[in-house]
C-alpha cells in the first residue's frame, strides 16, 4: 500500500506519508485502523501527500464521507491539530475540500491546516523539523 504511518507516542502524533497512486479506499482503511485505537485519541496528525502522483476518489461524496467518519472518531473535549502537506493539482483540490468539510462538522475536534512544505507543517504542530525523517528515513524513490 502506498501509504505508511508511524505513531509517535512520545510526541503524541500520528505521522503518515503517501506516494504514487493512492485510493480513497486506502485512506478509509488507514482512518479506521489507526484512529479506532484508544491509545491515539487526542493525538495530532500529519499527512504528507507531496509524493502522491494520483489520488483516486470513487465519487465526489467520498471526501465528505471521510470527513464525517474522521470527525466522529475525534476525542471529545479538547482540540488537536491535523496538518496536510500537499503541493498542487488534484491532491490539493481534494485536500482543500476535505479540510473545509472537516472544519464544518460540529463534532470534529481537529483544527485542519494545509501546507505546501513539510517544515512549516511541523513548526505549526510544534514538532522538530527532523521528525518525519526520524520516523520513516528516506522518502520512497529517493
């Protein structure tokens, strides 16, 4: 699967990087597998989409469905942050739509922000600039 994640309990964050061709089914699978764990409730999240070449979405309603599912899994009482790193193209358009939908949902407790590069995303999250490299090593294909 062109999506891998790491849970950093010391930093209280879930880190995700995606590459190549990714489908909405893979994103839903990640959401369900990771965010249903009680040990990550209230953690921040960083998703790096900069190496995604194709993002396949089966219908226009899928991003709203994902926003609804993700919001329902948020920890009540207290906010966490969700940084999405995305540069341009269809991935950016889909990320913008998802962020807007996620922010509109009353149950959601994550503040969602989009970034064109990893460094400002990590700074916004208050995490070290080296966190992704430490978690994953070199990006796929480098």
